[in-house]
């Protein structure tokens, strides 16, 4: 199975280092300890790493995405989504969100049609939730969690 990694979208509003200002992605949340910079993160989202890539650490103990041979790769933001850059292989991988709702549904042995009927929505609506295009209401989330036997906080 592919490895899941949490990636944070960072928005730096101001910094003494002008190259830090703007949007970026990181394996670490925004660090408020630097009084010379202001910003925030989006709370992080889980993404699926492509085959042959894994989460590791660099020489300073910071998390880094590596190829299976240990070569570190870069992350950058592309159209609002994280892009994994493997410079040595001249490749870029647009990372896909980990589809928790779809995983829970299939693990429960339910089709999209079955779950949609039990929730009282269309398959299209459920598909949009599974693919992070829309979000269910709090009441719908609680009903999904009850049906699938998981905690509501685990449903996106």
C-alpha cells in the first residue's frame, strides 16, 4: 500500500526574508516561534505518495519525502495542490488526497449507491464528498459515521 503523508499549505503574510512570503507547502505546520514572520497553515491534509516514495528525515531530523534509494525530493505548490518534484528523474507527481470516505465505504462493503441511499443523497453528491469537491453537513457527517461505524471526526 502507498504511504500517506500530511502536507500543510502555508500562507506567509510577512517575513524579513521576502522569499518566504506567499503560499507554499510543507511537511510541517506553520511555526509561530519566529517573531519576524507572520502566517498560518491550513491544518494539513493527508495525501497519497506515489509508489517508490516514502517519508523520511533529513540530516537535521526534519521530515522529507524520499525516493526508495533515499534521495530527497522537493514539494511545491501547483494550482493550489502539492506537487512532488524528483529532479534526478526529471519527474513531477501531482499528489492526490487520501480519500478517507471512499476507503471507509469500501471497507464497510458498501457501494456508493447503497451509502447514498442510506444517507438520503444522490450518488453524485456522495462522489463530490469522496473527492473533496464539497463537504457534507454536520448532520450528514454524523449519519455517515454511524452507518460506517467510525468517528465523525474521521470523515472529511
